[in-house]
């Protein structure tokens, strides 16, 4: 019914496709959506490298789709008090300057945030900056894990985006597009990771942090693009007059998931039951929404790479983006600060970063490769580490991966 509704409004308003109609409100060229899919497929070797690395880290002979949800470091129980989380996040924001840090500290200490679980409280985390004449508010359900620290940084990114947009723009231009909404949040997560890696020397924790980044990158880029391609395919199929039956949707979803995961290459086995996964993903009812997670993540990575490279204008340009709110279309906003989403550069930069993180993991594992006293509880000890490196060498000798 959702697809039929989209087709009805598309034809009633004389658009050429459901995709074109969905992108029109934010003036996003169809080519941006299509090139994102093309680019992700071109970089499936990076995804497959990650999946092979995960298989070896877990000590498995064969990686299945359900193994993607297992932690790569067993029995590592890190806890951070909320006060520790606040100081970690604030320290990670140092590159953004004292004024940004000052407002962030105010947000974290002056009751802008509902931190802990409570009876009747909704789950998850959320930042609401829609009230123009006051500060934004954050809802958390803080549990003390690193994911919660990262979530705090993420939601604070949204809050600072709203704060700066509301402060700088008139009300009518203060509300920014979904296309750029996740840029600030994922940028803050990346700054937190950089800070943690600079200050953390324990290899087990570094592995956990690096693995957390790769898990997020896989889920935010490749998984969301996979969803976007599935959504595009089912709309195209219906637009051509083919009825969308449950069996057809199952087969389409299974086929695309297996292609992304390298099922036929033995990279990650996608079992038959995964064909029904699409049924519980609510974003398919949001009309071409999910691709924006991937574009925001790649845009923030492109900005981060410029910051880490020490470009003089990178921070000022980024803060200008946050302050611009909804004063222009998102493609133009990003292009003004040197991030051109009509090119492959943001996605390419993200792939470079993913491969660099995997290089770092392999470096840590090489240091820790010893036949006894392996601290991570991976079960295979030295044999597993040896297999990791022989497998990695085999992969790159035969051109199945890209090392950058």
C-alpha cells in the first residue's frame, strides 16, 4: 500500500519516478542517490574485508549474518559514569574551539538532558531543537557503556547544530534538512573516537573502539545503501506494473543482501530466514529516507579528514555549516564548505578511513599475536591470529580487497 500511495502521488504530480518526487523537496539530484548505490557497490571489497576480519576476530570457520551482531572482543566490560562520559565528550570537542566547548558544557551540566531511565520514559535517545526561542533538549537512557558515551556525543552534535542554527538564522530558515542532520552527530562520534584512541593504550580496548567504528560504518553506509537499493528496486518494479507479492519482496531482499554480504563468495552466509528482514524495518515506510544516513556519514567523514589533515579553514567551514540551518538546499550547503556530494569523494574518503581502521586493528593483533596468554577470549589463540594474517595476505594477493 505504501508503494501504491507513492506511485499515485508521483503520477498525479507529473514526476517521472517515485524517487524523483521524494528527492525534490530538498532539491537533491537523482544522480546523487544513484551514484551512492553505484559507489557502494564499487567498494564492496572494503565491506568484504571487514566481514573477513570480523570472522577471524570471532574465531569462526564460517561467518553468518547473525554473527554481525556479536561483539568482537569477549568479556570486556567497560563502564563509564555519566560524569566521566561528560568529560570525555567535552575533551573530544577540543578541535571545535572554546566557544563551542563552552556551550556544550552548559548543555551537559544545566539540565538540557534527561539522562537516566525512568518509569514511563520512551526508549532510545533523541535531541529536540524544534523550539526556536529556547535551548534544545536531549533525551537519553544512559547505561554507562561506551555506546552510551558515543550516543551522548551523537545527540550533543544534533543539539549544537540546532543551537547554532537557531541562534544564527531567523525562524523560517532555522530548520535544517534531514540530508545534513546526521552530519553533526556522526562528526562528534568520530571526534570522540579520535580522542579515545589518542588517550587509550590498552590493546583490548583499542580493538573494541576500532571494531565499534567499523560496525557503525558497516551499518550506516553499506546497510543503509543496501536498504536504499531495495527500496528503489521495489518502486521501479511496481512502476513497471508488476505486483509486489510477499514472495517477490522476500526474493528481492534476499538477493540484494547476499550480493552485499558476499554470500556466493563465502564471505558471509545469509541464511534463508533473512529474506523476511525487510518486514520489520519501519524506514521503508518513510519514502526514500534511509540513504541520508549514508550521505550524512560520508559527508562528516570528508569533513573530519580535512580537520585531521590540519586544513586551516576546515573547522570554521564546519561551524558555518551548522550555523546555516536551513538557509539553503543541503547539496549547496555542503558544497560551500568544500564537500561535493555530487562526486564520489565523500564515499571514497569514508572507504579510506575504514581501511585505515582495519590496518590499525591488524597492527594491534600483530603486536598481540602470541601462542599463550591471549587476553581477548577469542578461543583460537595464536592459530586464529595466524589464520587472520595468512587469510589477509591471500585476499590481497588475489585482488579481492583494497588496501589504501
